[in-house]
C-alpha cells in the first residue's frame, strides 16, 4: 500500500473519531502521523517488511505505527469499518461546514437524522435546525450559508490538491511505454485556484492498452465510462479524471480546445470564421473543405493542429500562455504584439512573509534561513504574529525586540551573503489601531499589516481599518487583504478598489499570499492592482520549510493577473525595495 493511501486512511479515521468527539490529542496524533507518512520518501510497506521501527519516524507514535501495520497487512482498518457502521461516510461532509464542529454535527445526525449536506440545507430551509438545543435562528442561518460553501468545496478542489493528483497521474502514465505524448488541460492548466475535474489528452498507437493501464491507477475508485477514445474514472477522493486519446495531427488543437476558457475559445473561433477557417478539437480547417466536413485532419483542407502554436498562428496570433486565456487582456496584447513575459518563480529574489517557532511556525529561525538559502533566495522577512493572535503565540513588544536582536546577530554571521529582515505580521485591531506600539514598529525593516479578528464587521468598518493601516508610516504591505480561505471561508466585506487606490496614494504594497488555502489577492484583484500601478509582493506565508514550495501557486495566480517581474516588488533587491518604499525609486 502506498504512503499516500495510508495517510488518507489515517486522516479518514481522525475525521470519524472527531465526529464522535474523541480526544483532540488523539486526533492530532493521527493527523501528524498522516502528514509524516505522506512526506516521507521511504515506503511504509518496505520499512515494515524490513522490520524497521516506525516510531523512530518523527511524528509517528505507537498507535499510528500499529495502524500502518494493519493497513499494510490487510488493506483496511477494522476500526474504520466499525465506525462506518455507525456513521455513514456522507455525514463527514457536515464537518466541511464552517463553524459547525463535531458536537453540533453529531447532534444534527442523531436528533434529525441528517446524513449529508443536501439534507442539512433542507432542514435549515424548513427551520428544523433551530429547534435543537444549543442552536437557534441565527445559528441556523449561519449553517445554511456554510452549507453552500461546503457544497462548493465538494465540487472543486484547490489547485494544490489537483496538482498532487496530476503529479501522481504523470508518474503512472509515463510507465506506459506506447504513450507518444500527453498533457493535462482544463482549468488546471490555466492555473485556476480551484479545479472541478482533470482532462488528460494523449497520443498513442494503442488506445485500448493505454486505457487498461489507466484503469490500474492506484487511487481509482470506479470507472464511470469507457469508449474507444475516451475514458472517465472517479478517484477515491471523489475527483473525476477524463482521458482522451486524440490523433497526433490533432493534439495541439485538442489541447487548445480543452484548455479553454470558453470565452477565450469563442473569440478565437470568431477570428477563424473571419478568415474562412474553422477551429475545433480536431484542428484548423478551411470552411467547406473535405477535411472540415468530417473533421478529418488527414483530408484536404486541414490547415493546422499538431501544435497549439500552429492553431494560433493560423489566425495570425502568437501563442498565448494558458494562464492568460480568460478573455481579459490577452487578445489586446496579442494584436499589438505586446504579450508580456509573465513573472516566473525564478524571478523571485526574496520571501517577505513567513513564521517560525516563535509564533505558530514549525521551524526555527535558523532552519527557515537555511531552507531559503537552499532555494536560492537572497533575503527573507521573519513575520511572526503580533500579540493579538495569542492562539498562535503572537509576540509581545518585548519578545519581538528580543527576536530582532537574534536576527541582528545572525546577520553578522551571514556577513552579507544573505539578509534576514526584522519584521512582523502586525494585526490591525478591531478599533483600527495597530497591535504594537509605534516606537516598536518604527524599528522594523518590513511590516505587514493584517486582519485576523473582527471579520464580521461591516464593509465600511473593515475597509477603514485597512485604509488606516495603509496610511501608517511604518506599514510596508497589507497581507492577505480579503481574508478568504478557499472553500472554507468567504472574503470578509472589504472595498478592495478603495484599498488599491489608497495603496497607490500612500506608496504601499499589497500581498498575493501563495498559501493554496488563501491565494489572496485573487487574480482579478491582482489585475486591478496592476492597472492601478500598485506593486504586489508574492509571499509564501510559510509556516514550515516545506511551505516554500507554495511560491509557485502564488506565481501562477500572478500570471493569471498578467503580472510581469516589474509588477512584483520582491523580484528586486532589498535595497531597491527599501528605496521604493522611501519614495526614492
């Protein structure tokens, strides 16, 4: 059994136990064990076969090790089987509803017989939930709103989760020797923050053999459909993957067609029509030709289709990056021969948002520095939480100043080879004040201001809090400006155009937070900031050294907003950023 499958089973067990109200420390042990196993490059099955002690692995305790042994030996967990006799799997979907904890979810199941989100939505609409002890009309309305968020989470997965699926599928597909070429299309290829399903396009002389191989994918739950050139499967996560086998001469056209977006493709086909051409997934054809009449790229009248670039060239356009294909600016740029070189991860010189063990991070200051240097960065900002975020160990002024003394000493050791900035993620309090004294903030190299509390205030109240922070002389940037958590929590009410306008006026920076849970600002707001001339900082918000990997998701979001390196402040040296903030550049 693969490590990923073992980790998934442990997480499922934790979810079932959470629903029963099990000890939180027990749940954390299973989830920490799942994380450790998923991250390990060593196979659990192989380790057990070699009689290794799994408890020697960081994060794996005795109970987790026993569960691993049972999974490897039997392929299942008897405890999960027993729990699922009492708890239908669909009931766990209730835990996806924001602010609906396991106790309330259990009450809904036991007292109203609610087994899934649709039943919960109906019960709220019929005002049955408010009749339960501990609930009420307001709680019922909050749950109803949360059900819609949870339903959306069931339909689309975050780009980072889709990326894990794609990487695993790539590894599986490349083991088929007769596969000539393949690529992933759809919203995944366009870098959207959530993905509904995955499209795989392939060229092979043995379609049946490829489908047989596809059916042996380890995470497959069921085969939904299979034909001569198309196969659809459902994974054990509920996610759907569609495989299409296309002719070699149609691969580029099919890739363009199934990448989308719909509005982008409509415009492209309109341009083809003006040239007496037709574009579809089979290729580019002259209208009325034998090839166009039967969509056959082998007949006379076929113009292009092997490569995507050929499809665009047929209508006098350069190839357009998939991240731009949303019918916003791409055709204007293409017509003017001004398609931008979009920002790349290799352009990023420093990371200006991360946390250490001083607050809620998993790694020390020194470990974060070492990981950043290994990734080729030139500088980082240590932005642990301020004191208001007490649940995350937020720093008091005294603790922060001591941390900055440590940073000063570390910079002396680094001797100019790398720079650690004295920084803070400082909360904007509910009354608009900053969470730390002005005389402390004035000593920082870099200050990110953020909203973590009071997110249910009115639009005007939250907006004014952020505008006040932007005007503060020590604040450098606003972090995750809308506060959303993708598929978990909507953005708080805030006037982003006003925030952008104020940032431009006060020469401040807005963050594009690369955490796949946030990706905040979104691509439309990033584009808005670009048009207003407000620089973006792409940060990882890393809480561990592994989180540095999230940078690429932020870069993808920036690309979707049309950003080049010049629009992203941390593609510059720290000296240049400092000069910009001081109005000297």
